[in-house]
C-alpha cells in the first residue's frame, strides 16, 4: 500500500506566481523533465498564464488585497511512485510512457474533487499535470478566498489544520490503495521550501564520507634477477611483463574508482530518501537552484577526474623500472633501457 503525498507553498507576490508559471509551462529549464514526454502533460483547469488566472479570480471576487496577503497556494499532489508504475520505453526511436493509467485517472479525479470541496470550485484556478518527470504529479493552485476575503490562515494556519488537511486528502484517495503517513509521529507537515532544505541537510551528512578516498597504493611488481648471460632475452621478457602489469593495474584502478563512485552516489540518494519520505524520491524538483540530480552529476564529474591518482601510480611504476635499469616510454607505451633513446623498427629496446 502506497502513501498519499501532499505539500503546499504560499505564493505572496506576482514574482512568486510568475516563477511557478515558468515551471508549469516548461518555459524555464527543468533538468528532471524529459522534453520527449511533454506530450503527456495536461492542464484541465486554468491557462498558461498563472498570474492571469489568479488575478482574474481576485478581481471577480472583489476582495481587497492586503500588503502581506497570501495571493495563492500551490498544492503539489502525488503518491508513492510504485502505485502508478509509470515507466518509459523506446518504441521505434520514440519514447512512450506506460503504467497503471486507470489508477492515475482515478487519482487525478479524486484530487480535483477534494480541492473543490475544500476550497470551492471557483477558487481552484489552475490544475496542471506533469508526467514528463520520474513520477507523475499535480500542481494545483488555489486562491484562498473565504467569506469574501483572502484568508490563507483559515485553511493552513496551525499544526492541527495541517494535520487535518493531510488526513482529509488521504481519505479522499484511500480507495485507490493509498494511505496517510503515520499520524501523531514526530514527522511534521513540510512546505516545499522546508522539503528542499531537508534534502540539502541529508546530503550534508553523506557528502563528507563521499569525499574521503584513501590514496591508491600500486601493487609491487616483482622481476626476476637478470642472468649473467642471454640478457637480451631477459630484457624482452621484462619489457613485456612491465607493460602488461601497468595496463592491468591502471584498468583495475579505473574499475575500482568507478565502483566507488556509483556506491557513493547510491548512498547519497538513499540517505536523502530516508530523511524525507519513505518510498518517495525524485518527484519534487527544486525550482530556484540546482536540483539534487544536478549535484549528483557534479559529484560524479569530480570522481571522473582521477588523472592525478593514476599519474601517481605510473610514477611508482617508473620508480620500479628505474631500480632495474629500465625506463617507461609514454610516447609508444614501451619500456627501454636507461640512457637509450632509439628504438628498432619493431618498437623494442635498441642495443
């Protein structure tokens, strides 16, 4: 059984509303959104001009707007991703979205009904559905007019009202197989800004460990002592052995760092998920800063720049070669005798 998820954000200025509108209409860059799936988005209520939707409702109602009034409230509505099971598949080079469509339609209908009953149909001025991100979700914008005045406090003021709102919404969608979070637990309702803040805090606990990486110590290369006679043959064997060992250790180190990188990124995501919502990740995007995915990519890029560590290993190999009277030639990836610069036609050591 999945969880019903509802988060709110107060919109107090035209700038706030305009910023949200840019996100809703995809006129701003949304890293988590896939443009190839934009055709699955919809807007059954409202227009592409969110400020116009809000202003029209306020003007129609004739309410007076105070300086500190909350003009509108954004509701981000979704559920645990596995409930709808949406996935993307490639069909003849075109991305297609598939999943439990009936469950989503019922969820969308139930969410609309709940909003109408709670705020009044006329106050729900925009209802936008996004399916171009990893989890389908709804952005519903409400103008909180009650008794002919803007009164956000009547709906969202105080912990008890927030708790009641969560319970009410969960009851409205429980027939789909969703349930409310644990009532009375230490967890509290979070507005969207709080949610993003906790995401950042979760990453702070895991990032220090992410950056700790012990220096790689190359494996010792054992070479046989040169014989008293037939040293040419020994040099050829030593050259081949050293070249193969350097390549093996370099490849081993690359694989080691790549695995470490993947594990650290996984730890970051799991830590953030556990700190925020059970079974819920990647549905809420950060609109005014880099998203978690962007920062994960940045961390991955840092770990891909591991040339310095590999150079240390090569230097160590060169020290080993020098101890046996050999020198590694970077240009053609061979080993040559110290003091000799010319190579024969076959790329071996000149004698």
